[in-house]
């Protein structure tokens, strides 16, 4: 089957927002008298839905607040940070333009809530690029469960062999793999053993963009 669509993760792939999520968690837990580190956020919550993040901290740190309250506070802080200082990942618009020229449909499959998606797409002016937008927040299970990717494929009307995914986290990579979609990892740690089975490894979107432009047929086809 020919390649028809590229499915993007959002945080850490489209927007440089991982620091916003970490800061929001650190600040909110500090307000509750609990000190956590960015490394702990990376290890325990990267790629997870906000309801899971809130539940993890409430249970792990024995917080007296409700997870739903913590969830709303973290989302509000992340959205404010995105509106104030959100920036696209290097190479994003070049990659989007390249895929557009080659005729691929673009879709989003993110763990972030609809509120965060709206903040990101407004800030980076992305609405015109993506025909299908799905949040794992609206699924019964978040990543690493494949639900959000299965929903994207259903809305696209495509099968796994007709899609490729761009991910940066182990949870996201695992979700795409469980949906049987070949995945390109774009992250500084892309060559670590945990991503060994990825279809491609790129440190940045700029690196991916260069690879796409070096070939008459997209580098993504090489994994077909």
C-alpha cells in the first residue's frame, strides 16, 4: 500500500513544550509542599495524559487535593506558558511544507487535552495544516495504549501500512507500534536502545527535513 498520511505527536515534536509541562508540575507540587525535579517529571509523566499525570502525583506524593483539581491547574499553567512563549520545534514548518508538496495528508495524535491543542495551534498558526486532530484525552486509555492512533486511522479512512508516525517519547512510540504503524522517532535520544525498532531516527525535525529534501522519493518511503 502506498504511503498516504503522516501522523504527528504534538508536545516535543511540534512545539517545544516539555519544559512548560515540567515547570507546571514542579510549581503546583511546590504549592502543596512537595519538591519534585524535572528528571522525575521526565521519567514518570512524559507522553502521558494530564489525568494520568495528576493521578500519579496525587498517589505518589499523598496529596490532599483531588486529581481533577490538580489537572485543571496544570493545564491552565501550561496553556498560559504556550500563549506567552511557545515556540515551534526547529524545522517544523519546513517539514510541514515538504509533506504538503508531496501530497501527504497530515494528522495529529496527542496525549494533550483539547485546551492545550487549541493553545498550540493558535500560537503556531497550524489549523490549516492538519485535516484530522485527535486527543488521547478523549479516549478510554492514553498512550502507550494505541487508542488515539486507531481513532486517527479510522478518521483518515486509512490502514496502518498507509501511515507513518512522528514521535519523541517512549509512550508515544509504544502506542504507535501497538497500532502497527511504522514510526520515526525525532528526539535527541532517538538512537537509544529503547527506540531500536523505530523505522527511522532523527535528532531534530531539521534533520528529517534535510533527509526528505535529499531524496526524490521521501525518506519515509524507505521503510515501506
